[in-house]
């Protein structure tokens, strides 16, 4: 056997091992049990959780003033100058 043939065989074996490892990790990741990750709000910001409740009375929406239509200004008749 010459060196090129041995190198090709080793490369094929390495490629098959890499392919098997990729399939293994893909199947493992897809079938992994999904567990929800819980966060504590106090880890992100400081808060003493003493909230002040302010009650607001509902206000009626303000009525917009109605615009009155003004009559269009009449055009003045053009006066003709006598020559």
C-alpha cells in the first residue's frame, strides 16, 4: 500500500467519526428535556415591593369645540377701465 491510499482511509474514518458525533449531539439536543429557567426579580433591580396605589377618577373626554362654517368671501367684480 502506498501512502496516499493509507491517508484516504484515515480521512474517511475521521469523516465518519465526525459525522457520527454530529448526529449524536443533534439527537441529544433535540430530545433533551426542556426545563424552564426561573429568575428572581430581585437579582435584576432593587425593589422593596412597597407600591403606592393611587386612585384616579375617570374623567369624561373633553368635547372639542365645533367649528362654525364661515361663508366664503364673495369675489368682487373686476372693474373695467375705460380707455
